[in-house]
């Protein structure tokens, strides 16, 4: 009976995981999961993006403005005018 209780602990002497013995692995697990658990959140600090933010916003405004002008023109055009090829005006 005593041998059956001691067998798992004797088997731990032959156990190694990533170069750690069973005691080291157990202690590392207890520290990471019970004693010092914390959620790590990644927040990037992209200085280039922060500097270019006004220019990016300005570019988006321009694109939307030109797109809206095109759609307004199309609403006022007749169906047969939309199918015709656009003529170049000088």
C-alpha cells in the first residue's frame, strides 16, 4: 500500500519538461497561475502613425468629397446619358 502512494512521487524524479524538473515545473505553474496572475495587454506606440494621423484624416475627407460629387452627378443624369461614353470638353 505504501509503495502505491510513493510511486507517483518516484516517477516525478524521471520527469523533465523544457529542461525543468517536476518540482521546478510545479513551482513555475503555481507562481504563474495562482500567486502572480495578470493579463498582459499589448498597446503599440507607432510614432509614425501618430504623426501622420492629420494627413490620413485629410486624405479620407478628400476621397469622400470627390465620391459624393460623382454620385450627385449620376443622380441628376438620365439613364441614356449614363450609358454613353463621356465626351471630353475643351
